[in-house]
C-alpha cells in the first residue's frame, strides 16, 4: 500500500466524518435565533471547511496518481508496529478487569521477555520494581487513584 | 522598575523547600524524558501532568515548567551523543554536534549546547519579564471581538506560515476545533455531536488527546524505525566547560542573532523547529567559512540551540499574557492551568500575581539549576540510553495510560488515548501536522465563545470585527496571513511573466 492510497483513504474517512458532523449540527440548529448563532452554527461551518479541505486533498492525490509515491509501511515495519500495538491493546483490556497495576506488571514483564528477549528474572524484577514505584508515587505520595482489581482488593487497598 | 519588584516577589514565592525540591524533581524528570527516544517536551509534560493535580497551582506550574526546561536540555544529549534528535527542534543540533562527538569532542559540544540553550532561554525570559505585564494590561481592554480576532490570527498564521501542505494544516485545525465542540455547548447548554454516548457528554479532553497523539503514536513510530543506539561516551570536566565558556564571547553575534530569531518565532506560533533551522542556516550564511559547517564546528551547535530555547521559552509569553499558547507544550501547560482552576488570559497578572511571578522567577532559577545539573550528570543520563528500548517502551505506555486515566478518572479515556495514538501515527506518516490540531483543541471553545459573544453584542453583524482600529488591524492581518500562500503564488507568477517587475 502506498502513502498516496493511505492519504486518500484517510481523506475519505474524514470526509465521511465531516458529513456526519455537519448533519448532526444541522439537526442541532446551525442558523441564528434571537440570542445569536445557535449551538450548531460554529461546528457546522467547521465541518464544511473540513470536508472541503478533504475534497481538495482527494482531487490533488487523484491528479498526481501517476507520480510515484513511497510505501506507507513495509510488511516488516508493520510487524514491529503491531508488536507494540497489540500488547498495548491487551493492556487496556486487562486494566479494565485486573486494575492498572497488575496489567502494567504483565505488560512490562511480557514485553521484555517476548519482544525484547531479555532474561526472565531480569524482566520480572524490572516490572515488579517499576510497578511498585508507580504505586508508591501515585497511590501513596500523590493521591492519584488508578483503576484497581482483585489483587488490590485482596490487600485491602 | 515595577517588573523587577514583582520579580523579586516571585523569587520570594519560590523560596520554600517544597517548591525548590519540586523544581529539582521536575528538572531531573524532564531531562530523563528529553533523553528517552519516543518522548519529549510536549508528551513528557502531558504524561507527568497528573502528578500535579493535587498540588496548588504555583507548585504545579513550577514543577511542570521545570520538566519542560529539563526536556529542552535533554534533547541535546541524544542529538550530540547518539545522532538521534530527542526533539524535532534538536535536528539542527545534530548537524555539527554529532561530528564533534565523533571527533572525540563530545564534552565540548555538550557544554556548548547547554550553555547556548541557557543563554537563549535567559534572553527570552527577560523578554517575558519586561514585555508580558505590558501586553497583559493592554489586553485587559480587549472585548470578545478583539479576543476572537487574536485567536483567528493564531489559526491563520499556522496556515499561512506552516511548512506543511496547506490543506492538511486546515484539516488538522478544523478537526481539532470540531472535537473541541463535542459535548455540552457552553452558551446554550445544548448537547452537540455526542450521538447519545454518555461518555462524550463531558467532551473530548484535550490532554487525553495529546497523550495519545504524542505519546502512544511516538512509541509506534519508534518501534517502526527500530532505533539502533550507538552512542559516544562523554563526561564533562570543569576544564572543558571553562575552555568553551572562554571561547563563547567570540560568537556573540551568532548568539544574539539566534536569540532574536528564536524570540520572534516563539511568540508567533511557528515554533522552535523553524527557529533552530533558521538560526543554523543564518549562522552558516554569515560565516566566513560556510564549508566547515556540518563537519563539527562549535558555532553550528551554538546557533540552533540558542534559537530553539529562546523560542521554546518565549512561546510562554503569549500564553501568560493573552491565554494563547505559542507552542504545543505551551498549549499543554495552558490545559494544566484550566485543570488547576485558573482562567488563562490577561487577568492572571491581576488576580494571581503569586502564580505568574512565581512562574517567571522559576524560569530564571530553573535554567540556572538545570544548566548545573546537566553539566554534572551527563554520563548518568547517557547511560539511560543503553537501557534496551523493549524495557522502556512498555513503561512509557503505562505512564501514558496513568496520565490519561487520572485526568477525569475515566476508563473511557484510556481507550480514547489508544484511538488517538493510532490517529497520530497515521497522521504523522501522511504529513498531517499535529501542532495545529493541539492548538485548535485547546483554544476551540474559547474561540467559539468569543465569536458568539461578539455576534450577540453586535446583533449578528460581522462588521464588528472591523469596528475599531485595533480589532480591524488584527482581523485584516489574519486574513492576509490566511491568504498568504495564494498571494505569494500570484506574485511569483506575475514575476515570471514579467521579469522586469
């Protein structure tokens, strides 16, 4: 997939978003009433501007379609990006059920072991120290409360 | 001088053990963030912002701005030792800094970079000290039309002066302004663009977007490029520092020129990146030996570093005086102000003297202390870069998630952060600039409010934006900037057709 194709796809998606938002704001009211512009006035015209800029971009890419364009991402690069994106996704899911601290431990340790190929004991120790440090800084020192799960409940925090 | 008296008052505000300790913590964290690839000024400040939520505003801003100074210093370490710019504005520093390191003169290059950063910031802070109060008191007379005109000018100057393709800047900005409008409308109380989702009632938080756009997407990009870190070791001795300092006065013209460029570009949104390149290029052009640039010339480090820091610092001037950030990081600091319950804008100078002058005083102190810290601890921070990226990457992800969650205690925001991370990754790859988006997202509501208030006041007459000399000038200037690409293209065509013109 070339950068031009991605560029065009993003423009199309944004164009659809612009149309959706324009419709929603038109429904809210994009005109004027006795107090001045209605709630949808400002965003409606912004959606129009957004849509126009996307159209311009699409036309521009279409006109230049014969010219060479770089690869958006190689297969190898995409693999590496997914190597970090996928664990992040799992981490977000795990945060919901296990709480942030347990999920963080799993993310750091797992990433170091499987992606970084670092010795298991080093990875587990680093992850443990990191999570403890985060807990002390946020939960104890600065009173910033994070999502917690069964483990924290077990320790009564 | 009134400003000097107030500055002294600011120093008095700072002189508590708690604030001094927070300053040190901020600086060290900032250098750390600046050194790590994949993190930098704006994301560092955004991720560490939650630490300050429970503090009083003055301690909070002092710590955050010190993180910012630290990140500015830290960026130079990676550029010079590893040829990896930690920040976009450190790119120009690698041109001569890395060759110097290769020639075994890493310590000289680092000393030069740190000292010239210090000088650049100092000039900019002095500018803030003496200009900001005046601008703020002038701006106190602004009504909604004037404010809207200034916001409009800010947006237009991004379109007119940015280096990116114009339609992409417009896309980025319109999207930012639209997302800023999601949620409850502040004037009428109506709901907009929420599509029945309860999570969207509060709107899309600016900081969540920033953490995703800069933090998560940067990790994805760094993984994609697979940085191989091969650096040079460096320890700075007092002898080297003194030698570089003795050499500096010879380059006073370069330092002065870069400071002026930096201050100018910092105040107008355009930013540190342009400033550092411009500082470097001008130093090269005016040099009597331009060919030696790029091969390890110390002047090639002085010029971009001075300009980048002068601009990074002076970007805070419009933020303090008018409530309009001059850079991405300034925009995040502005977001912080709102979280701590302060209303950014010219009234800050009247209502929160201790906050404003404490911040300004902390800029002086933070830069001096920062300079000492970086000069003495370079080997330590260079060692950070030898820690494998596969250990650092997940920790950055966790810090981002903590930051995103802490802002409103909402799990939804962690998901939003992830979405913005992917969006930021794709946008960066296809050249849609993120800075206009950030600025639009943070200023969107206030720009809209001032527009609607002016319209209500004027009964819907657009001529209110030309109703007096001041607002008329600003609006006209904004329109010229917006249309500048068209004007300059037309002028170029005329010239091509008629070379005598």
